C-alpha cells in the first residue's frame, strides 16, 4: 500500500509540474512582443521561440539541429511528446525502425504514433512557420492527452533562406497598416521571389534527388525516424480557400489501400473542424501522389501517410489581401487554418496509434513487387555517382556475380538477356526501402490518370546514363567493393599526360587545371598511343605547352588525385594511330569567360540550377548579368553567353539580337536553353525554326464540351517524358557519349532540324521512341525529325541550341556533359592568348 501511495504521489507530482510549466509557457505573441499574424517573424525569432519553449519544458521538448543552409541559417526539429516518451525517445525510434525490417527478425511492438510536421518548404508560403509556433504552444498547453501516445516532430522551417528573403522584403516594403489592394507593391514580389532556397531550387521537388544541402541534411534525420504520418504545409492562390487530404489521382500503384483510406479519415477529421468554423476547403483535386520527390510522395513511399496541406495566400497575400470574392484574407486567418489541421492530424494519429504502427509494419513487405532486382552496367564513374545518391537514402546495393540474367532491357525497351560481371551494380527490392527502389528504378511508371501535377518519368538508369535490366527474379550480389583510389605517378620524362573524357569528374578536373592556368588540349579524333586507345574528347596535357608553370607535374598529380582521375603518361607526341599531338585536330581548350543572364524574364529555376552547377559541381566561375543591364553589357569581355530558359521579349529585342549576332560572328558563343530558344527562332539572321502543326486542319476546339476541355488539352502536352534520341558523337558537343541518349522532354516545343552548314548534334528521328512517361497523342507527330541539341555557325562563332534542359532540378546527371562540351569544346578554333 505504501509503495502504491508513493507511486501515486510521484505521478501526481509529475502531472502537477507539467501543468505548472505549461501555464508558465509564454505564447508566441507574448514571447515575440507582437500578436502572431500581425508581422512576419524572421527565422531567428522562430528559432528563439523554440529554444525558449525547450528551456521552459525540457521534459517534453527536445531540440535537434540537423544542418545549416547555404546562408548559414540553422535547420532544426523539435520532438514534442509526454515526459515518458521523451525519456524513452531513442528506444521508441529504434523500435519503429525495427518494424521496417523485411525479415521481421528484430520487430518490436510499440503503440506510439510518430507524426512529422514540416513547414515552409516554399519560403514565401510564410504562414506555416508562424503556425508551427502556435501549434507547438497549443500541444503543450491544451493537448497534453494526445502526447501520451504520440511523438510530434516539428520542422518549423525547411527553407529558412527563402523565408527570410520573403519576410525581409515584405517587412521593408509593406504599408502600415497593410494595403489589401491586390495591385499594391507588397503583393507583388520582385524576381526571384522567396519561394526557392539560396540557389533558387524548389525544395519540394528535391526530396528524392537531394541536390541541395537542406534536402541532404533532412534525409539524414528523416531516415533515422521514418514517421507514420508526414505533413507538408503549403500555400496556394488567394482565391482557393484550403486543400487537405485525400489526394487526387494518380496515386502510384505501390500506395496501399490503408494509406488511401487513412488519408480520407484524416480529411474527414479536418472537415469536422472547418465545417464548425464555417471555413471552406476542397479535397481530391489537383495534388496527386506520383512524382517521388515531393514532401508528400517521398514519405508515402517510405511507409508514411504523406500529405500536402494548402492554405490560400502564397507570397501575394502578405498580412492581408482582398480576394476576388470580396473577402479579406489575413495572415491571422491563414495561421488559424494551418494550426487547426496540424492539431487535427495529431489528434487522429493519437486515436489510431496502434493501427498506424500495425499498418506501417505491413508496408515493408515487398514480396509482391514485380521486379526483384535492377542491374546497372556502365562507366565506373557513373556507378559511383549513383551509389552516392543511394547512400543519401540509405538504400542498400551490391555488385553482381559473373553470369547471365534475363529481364527488361532499358536500352532496347524489350525483354532480353545480358552477361553480368563484378562491376555491375545491383539494387534489389528485398530490403526495407524496396518500394522506394521500385519507384526510382522502374522503367515506366503506371499512370491511373494522365492529368498529373508534375513530370511522369524519372527512371534513374536513364538519368545516370547506365545500361540497365529489371529482373523478375532476385539477382545474387556480393558485398560492396570499396572504390580503390587511383595511384598516379609523376613521369618527368613524359611528353605529357592523357585523361579519358566521359564523366563530369573529368570536367571538374579540366576546370581545376584551367583555373591554375594549365594549358590543356583535347582531341577531336580518336587516337592510339603507348598501347592504349583514346576516344574523342580525351584531354591531353603537353609539357611543352606549360614551360612557364613551376612544379607542372605535381600540379597535375594533385588535381588528378583530388578528382580520382587516371593519368596516362605519354613518352612521345607521335601517335601510333590517329592525330599526333601537334595536329590541328588536337586543340587547346580556352579558359572561357562566361556570362549568364539572370533577373526579370529569366526562369529562376533554370538559372538557379545553372548557378548551383557552376559553383557546387563544376567549380568554375561564371558572371551573372541582370537582364535590366543587358543593353549596356560589353559582350567583348566574354567568350560565352548562357541564356537560361525564360521569356526575353523585352530584353532580346531586334536591337539586342543584332548586338548578339554581331558578337557571335566575331567568335562569341551563345548557349540558349529550352524556352530561351523562342528569342531566336524565326528571327532574322538565325536559322532556328519552330515545327508548326498543320494549319490546314480545321480547328474544332470550340466543339469540345466545357467539362472535357482539360482532358482534351493534355493531348497537346508532354508531362516530363523520356525519349530515345540519336546522337552525332563525332561532334564536339557530344564527346563522351555514344550514339544514343535518353532525354527528359519537359514540354511539346519542337524545332526543325538545322540545315546548311550547321549541326544536328542530338535529335529525334521519324516516329521517335518514347520510353517512359506521358506524352499527349498530338505531340508525337510534331516531334518527328526534330532538334534536341544543335549548333548553328554564324561567322566565327556559334549558337548552341538546347531544346531539352539538362539542368532540370539537377538530377539528370547524364546530360550535364553536353553543356560542358558546348562551353569548352564546340567551335574551339580560335585560341585566346
């Protein structure tokens, strides 16, 4: 009896202490010094509130910093739960991961639900971070009962750099009091807006590819937990009230019936609160669950109930705006709505904790997947690049045994057989993340509905330029073979060194040496020397070109070691076969000075991907030039002008085009990407022409029923589909490629093949092969015999046309060498001294 009494008193003391602490906890408004929703909080203020709350209630909140942004702002999560759960946090985490083991050898029983709430992935969808503070406060002061069997993980701001870009702009721009007129400056952000991160990436499309530091850092901690529910809080247009689950079709086929059903249960729970408050909402529209790199789909493919919540507002709403229905939408309203759905999510998770755990465990049974193994063959550098991506997701892989396997051949889009070796990478589905493996590697994603919100093809073997086979039986693989560092040696007697050219690592090596003023040549024809054959594009570093460079050999050796490149020492410039080192076919690589357009009219996404590529991958300088200053730009100071995708009607007018053409004729080089081609197509002095549809056909679009317009319209769209293209790999832009390239086509724009003394480097032939993804029926004929990448000669210079964007979201690794080749190899006849 005494023992029972002591236990009761201890429990009563704990409850009393928690209640006292909860009562003493300041609300966000009290802590910040202004009513929440009357100002936009800067990121450091949000961090301060979470730190304050953790200090006030350390037994119920644990903060963890999981990384930093490019602009050095902290990335953090808060674990919020009962005192008992926080005390047992690590045990609960491990037990949850044990339930993902497909062998069920170490499974553990637990009835604690794990809910992860992610806020502000888009910086200018700024109400959600404010709601994160209010949600934290409400959980600790009003919803303690839910926390007894629920751990809530709160990431208050996934994109601090973008949020502060928006908040700082708004705080310095807005009227006092705020102006509700839609035309007011505070409702119209300047380029590039606060939506993206530092490098202008859309972080909500980067979960699977993890190209950005925020995404890569988040995956490390996300994979430590694998929550049962994940919510991504967003904002949409000012006239759409609120969207929550269930999602729209298409659902990916691996999504379970339970995941579908529980989305509906969650939506009904939200609806109960919204109906009571008289708030409007919609479900089952627009936002599907297919593309794997979203904040709702990625968690779904990892076993969670992944959802997007969309509040009206976005960057236009500010503190308050008059929408088209005559209602004033305020930041206070938006915070209230997001707080309500966040709390509602925790509530229903708490009520279904046991079921969530049971169904989460079932998700990781992968026995019914069609393909059991995916086998990749190709260049070792490409294999290594893929391994780095798999490591970010903690997806297991191995190397094949020698033998012969059968399955679906990605190269031929048909059933076939291949011989395997110990160099071939094997990724199988008999692992916890087997369903994610299927999603990322499947040759062609099944579509239950062709109206989708994003691209419909992303298959990794195509993106990484690897030959692959999908096998219905499990392919045996050995443990991982550690990549051996290359041991290059100096040869003081060598005439020079040769390096193969077929991967971005070779390009990084080239860029590194150019920055050190090392002169490098490349061969436009294959050659053989020292008993080894070298393909077009191979780099040749001749000692005689670098007589003034002190410590020449050690500089080359250090750079080769840095990028793990193989140096082939050559004793003579006399080739056994092919051109000698002094041949006109072996040209010096110029240390190109590159300008790139940015600013109004430029696609911030394409510009950002290019910016990130030059700074974080190629490590080569580029000068950004704002479009507003283009009229006064002295092009003679540059060798290359990159025009990212965008709309340049006001920038590249007739006068500016004449300026560009004159500069090109003197030896300049323009690289125009995707929509930027519109600025040159059909214009005087340029050979680029659009493929037009047959105008003789009678236009019957006005006869299509109103309700069918959207579905009929997709016949003219390409939703990120993969096409097999033909490559002229004798052209310098295609050095390092074979005669086939799989290109990700993002739209239906089509351009005629270049005629005259010009070059169609990569192109679609008649009846082009579509290997994956959705392409409307009206688009395919339009693509017959159309350009993908090409070069037009104007005087001494070149126009490079890239119809397809090789930098799209920076995940199509196999396309990036085309851009490098265009910069350094194409039309490289004039030598700059």
